[in-house]
C-alpha cells in the first residue's frame, strides 16, 4: 500500500471528475477514518474516528471534553485517511505479495459547526453512515446532547485516491515455479443481530436489509 | 471512537503487563496500519501501510523511491494506528450510536534496517502477517528486491489501547421508547480464492486453512 506515498497530491479542482467521484465513492463506502494532525511540537497523532461525507466536506464529531478534538477544532492542518481492504494478493515471491484495496487520503482543515439544527442533522447523518435508514428509527439529539458534542466540518482541500485490484504481478521468471498465486477476496460480513438485554422488539428494517445484502460470503 | 482522544498516553514500561498484551494482541490481529507523521511545515500525512509486529517494534516497508518512506526513515516522530471494527452499536438515540472496536495508537520513531538477512526475514514476516504459513509457500526476496525495499523498524515508545464492546448504553429515559436497540456483529469474511490466470495449481494449505476458519458468518 505504500505506493500511496509516491502519489503527488493535486488540487481537487484540477482533477478530472472521475477522480473526484472515485474519492467520494471510497469515502461513502465506509464510516471509519484515521484522522491525523500534529501538535505544536511536531508530534503526530492518528486517531480512529467515525465520519460522514457531506459534499466536499467530511463531518467529524466527538466529545467537547476531548483534547484532541479541541486541537482539530482550532483549524490546524489535518489529514483524513480511509482505507478498504478488498483482498489478499498472494504472489509467487514474497516481494510481490500485496493487498487489493481502495484508499483515500484527504488534506484540509476543520471548522466548528455551532448551529443547533445543523448539528442535529449531522448526528443523523452519522447514524445513517453506520447503517442506512437507521436515523429514522432512533431518537434525534436533544439540547443536552448537542451541547456535549463537538461537531467539525473538515473541508477537503486536496485528495488522493489509490486503488489496487486484480491478480498478482509476478516476475516472468517466477511464473514457472511450482507455487500457487492468486487473490483471496476479503469481505465484510454481518452476523445475526443481538438485541440489547432490555429490548423485547424484533430487529428493525435497517438491520434486516443489512443482513439481506451483507451476509459476508 | 473518539473516546480514544481522551486517553492519556502513558509510558509502556509504567503500564501493567495486561495492557501491553492487549496492545500486542490488537496489533497481531491485523496487517493494515495507518501511519502518521508531519512534514517540516507541520503538514500531517496519514498513509495506509502493511505492518508486522516484532516484539516491541513494528516493521514497516516500502519502496526506496517513496518520498514519504524516506521521511519516516529520517527518524521523525511518527504514529502508527491500527483499528478493528467488531460491530455496529445501534442505540435508541442518535447520540449513543457507536461501534464496537479494538484500536491501538503507537508513538515512536523508525530506524532503517540495512542488514540483508534481517530484511529477508522481515519480508517473510510481512507475508505471514497477511496470511499465516504463506511465507514458506513462496519465494523469498533476492538481492535486487532487497535493494528496492526500504525496511523500517518502528520502536513503540508509547502506546494506548482502546476497546469498546457490548451493548448500547442508552439513557434510562429512552429505554421505554418503542425503538429497537442492539448490536450487529461485523466480521471479516473470505470468498473463494481466484487463481492467477497463469496458475494451474490448486490453492495451497495457507489458503485452505483461511477459508476453513474465516468464512465470514
């Protein structure tokens, strides 16, 4: 995956629309990002956070008590990375072993969203990013919850998508070796839902849809 | 997941051994890390990279042509994060929606490993980190491949593990609402292997073991 490192970062506006669409599609396929920034002493932090894309922005949220959220809220330079691993790439040589994946690295800064209505809507978006349709099945945030939530809008100033797919790239000289080579696809699968111990209700539509489409094999 | 941000980072040596074991177990459960560092201008980068744990160190590797690998190789402060998502936590309120997960955030610096034998061994470890037993089924690195590989040994100076598991934590006042709450477990599943187009052999033992234990549901 380190090939990512060699990619030049280009301005979103200068890139073809299919690249922008690729960035958006990779972001929309997940809900877990790794968010990086550096302290004033140069110490980097990389923190796992939930996110939801909103146009050219990425919404992030956390507790107002979080020291690291407060650092991000100051508008320092940040980096939001999202990676999906799609398969194990098993080559005939150690050197050509790899993974199939889709990744996005976004650069930008965050601003705090204070507006209560926008915060309510953003929290609903986070819920639907975890599970489409779930926001309508649960109670929206109240005033106290909004006050406890720090909501950030990270503007994507630059972004770089990187995708590897397909079979191993073995050296021609290795192809005659009596060694297997190929790809093992990796998928996310969902197991049967476990109701909360105080919940007597059957699973809702969002969960039933998830299990119908995402049974993992 | 932003609760991670509130965790104080403590010296590894000051922490109980079970915490160290927890850090190691979370690292050993994966092969994809998000590696962060800052440029001299404070710009943070978060790059997806494969890794393999070796004692208190994390091995990283990449191309000698990689600009970002070269930055890491200079021994600048870095952060290596690994996160496994184990389930969707669906609460009765938007606010209490979450995910079950295991994450580790490691702080330290990398040094370059130049020794050829150590590089050969490390590349084999990367292969076995992707798929146990696979290194013995494929050709080890030759001199040219070693010369093209930048191998880094990242020393874990500080580490913080964070785990969320179990059911949603709804407010007492919400428990009587006619809303479902619970957890949907999320698992990695492997699909049937796809042999390379020029490979007539049947899948090897490593792949057969993977499919026997990891069928995703």
